[in-house]
């Protein structure tokens, strides 16, 4: 990975046993109170990776302390806190970014380059397939904010990343096959259709679990043709015989990709 370019000063979590473990691994100080770390003038930046419902509070704490902030999505789990944070960011000169990691995925960056080069013309249809693996633990799902905040937000951002467009209408439908997820008033399988002001149509289909691996594909169609980003696989080797044509499976989960 190369030399570390930052010095980790603190790790903060409400769970003391987790703090102690992570602090030892990272060679830093472990705390259970974020404000204590924010009071240290040596701290220049904060990475927020807490549960969804705590993002707004932790982001605001960092920004008000004048610390640059990189956060997990989403920045809030309701419209009021979302707008409050957007309004506040506009009033301060503190770097702030949401860490949508797919924007740095080399496959999707090439996809964007092809669109910008005009290879397919102005996009008319975008189809996103976004299926996770393995199914997250129930303890995580209970605080995730739901499938739309937790998973589909990546796909909405990807469409914006590729086109710069904001949808004018959104239609969604979903179902919970897992009774435990249904009990959370959430779904584990969903489809979304979006329409944009310039006529662009987009679809996203998602699932909390795909037994064959981390399934992330994007297809962009335009008047000049089509460009597609396929799954990243464990290897590029394929085997062709009279019985089958076999290729490696997709990466197991998002950390591998």
C-alpha cells in the first residue's frame, strides 16, 4: 500500500471494547467522546463511519470544530437534517466530502470518460444493477437507515456522476423476502425508475444478497451506441470446452473490489 501519508491520532466509538481494540491496531488513542478529540488542535480532519442515524451529529461536530470531514453516506437520515447540513456547509470554508467509493472505481471512471467523449451520444437510458453480498447482519441493518439510504444512494449518485443530471420524478417498488427485514419496515429487494428533465430514463434494481458475488453493473445507451461496465472478477481466466464456457466469479463483496 505504500507509506502512510496521514497520522491517525484518535479512534472514537461508544463501545469501549471496540475502541481499545482499534486503538491498539492503529497505534493511536481510543476515546468514547468525539468532542474530546475535536478539542485537539493537532486534529486536521475527521472520517465519519458511524451508524447512519449518527452521521448528521458527527459531521456537524467536526465542521463546527473547523475540521475537514470525509463521511460515509448518507449525511443524514431525514430531510430536515439533510437540508440543515447542506445550508451549514455553504457558510463555512471547511473541506467536506461524502465518500462514494464507486466514483473512484476504475471501471466506472472509464465508463464516464467514454460518455464524456461522446461515444454513445447523449445518454437516453441508464440501467444499474446493484446487488450486495453477503447479506449484512441484522444488527447493521437495524441502524443502516434502510435499503434506499444504505444501498440505492450509491446508484443515484452514480447516475449523477455519469450525467450531472438531477431527476424530476422517481418511482419505486420493493419487497422483503426476509421476515426479519420486513419486521424493520424495510425491503431487501427493490426497483427504481427515474426520469430526468432532458428525457433520460434510468432504472436501478437492487438486492441485499447475490449468492454469486458483488454484482455491480452499469449500462448506458444513447443514439450512437451503448457502453457497459461489467463486474470485476476474481481473475480474467476463462475455460472453454465442449460442455461449457466458464469464467471466474465476481468479487465476493465490496471490500475485494
